[in-house]
């Protein structure tokens, strides 16, 4: 049996790698060809293209890189046809993957979509298209099943894959020492995984961090971004750059400033009080502002349906407001941690997501 997997971001690479491992465990002879990252490749998949070549954030960025995106889509279609998979597994990354799904459906290739596009946030009408082109939709956020059911579409939910990652996590007792961190409190900066968002948010985070001299300022960095890119924004001493160690960092940190996305949910699972930040190009933001239909941008607040963590979006992401919000969460950290457990983590499953999903995929095939 052969699967073609497409993941366009770091989180998709992580969850895709775990799903591949689970499928291999249940069907050892299975073969994989993929667009993804190092983690998917480490599970034995033949990697066609790395996600770092695919990351474009916001409407303006997509438009300016449209030729490259269309070229990638064309290349992907030809590669799928040559591989002749039994099914394709599309992981999030909707701008690219929904195009591939429509094409694959027309070619009578089975389409499995893992990690639903967040159409409930800004374009609910796309559910009608998804019903036609996706054979098996696998959700990872609790309320998504009810959303799709309201449109007459059956989906599958087995918890959030972050819980299985957390379940496997082993704290490193020497992590602080090995990374030149003292026992002082740590303020963790998580400015995102794309250069565009890092450029917009990291300078504000670094400037605001000066108001917290008793904290060690630490940036959760990515090797694919590169040290030089981060260093151009660092103008003071004693700022730590630590690469590819987000879970160890979340385990030891006291507070965090996080770009909106999966990292906010990870912080909640680890019990870290945080402020969610977002700042994009003004044109992309104005377009998104007119389309987005949800009250919150943080998964923590969306899942709980209440503002557990503060959100500072676009013009509200200022040094003054970031400092003020941080002081607020410091005063209420115990209440925030309790809310995480009660209203968020309790809905995310028991950490067996990939195994359950692998069984479901194979049973349908």
C-alpha cells in the first residue's frame, strides 16, 4: 500500500510523522512519498520538497508568490500521478491542499484530509466544496465535528495529536545548564515559524522584554530560519537563542509571548500563562479582518469559548499593551492554569490520536 503525504508547515510535519509511524506500525510494508520536513523524512518517507520552500503567510504574500505556488502545485500533481498512491493524506495547509484534493478527486484518487482547514473561522461556504472532494475528513479540534455535522458531513475525531506528543515528552533535567540558563524566571518569545511574522513581531517583543529585567529572555528559534536572521533584531545582551527545543522551553519557562497558532495550545497543555500576538502586513490584515467570523484567534480561547489568554492583534500589539497584558497574566497565573485544565486540555483526548486515526484510515481502505 502506498500513501502520498503533503504537509506544508512545521506542525504538519510533526503530526504527519507521527501518523506515518502509526501506519507503519500497523502495516509495515506501507510506502510513503511526501512533501513535508525533517520529521516526516525521518520516518522513512521519500521527501519530494521541504516545507520551508512552501511557507507564505497572508493574502499579499500569497499573491506576490503566486507563480511559484502554481508551479509547485503542477509539480505535485505530476509526482502523485507517477507514484500512483492508494490514497493521498493532506495535512492542513488548505490553500495548496484543497487544490490538490479537487484534482485528485477528479482522478479517482482517494483523498484523506487530516487536520481540517479552519473554514469555520472565515469561509464556511467552503464546506460544500470539501464535501465533494474529500473522502475522509479527520478533525483535531473538538467543535469541528459538530460544525461539519451541521452541514451533513461525517467526520472523525480522536483527540488532538499534540496530546500524544506531550505524553511522550521527557523533561531534560540538565536543560537549563546545557543552554546557559540560570534558575531565574524565563520569558519565552515564540514569534512564529515564518520570516514575515518574525519580522513584524520579534522587534516589539524584544523591546517590551526590557520591562522585565528579572526574567531571562529566550527566543524559541528555528534552524531553517537561521541565526543571522534572528540576530539582526537583537540589540541587547543576554538574549538567548535556543533552537528546536520548544517543549523543553515550555517546560521550564514561566511566561511566554506567542504568535497565534499551534504554539498557544502547546503552552496551555504545559500550563504556561501567555499572551497571544499577531501582526501581519496591513493589506493582509484588512482583508482577513473582513472575512474572519470568530471571536478569537487563539485555539485556547476558541476551544474554551472564553478569553482565557489575552490576544493582541495588529495595531493592538504595542510595547505598552504587551507589558500590561503580561502583568495581568502574572497576577492571575493560577486561575489561568486551572482554566487550561478544565476548559481546554480535558477536551483533547488521551494521547493515542495517531494510532486511532491510523486504524480508521486503514479500515476505510
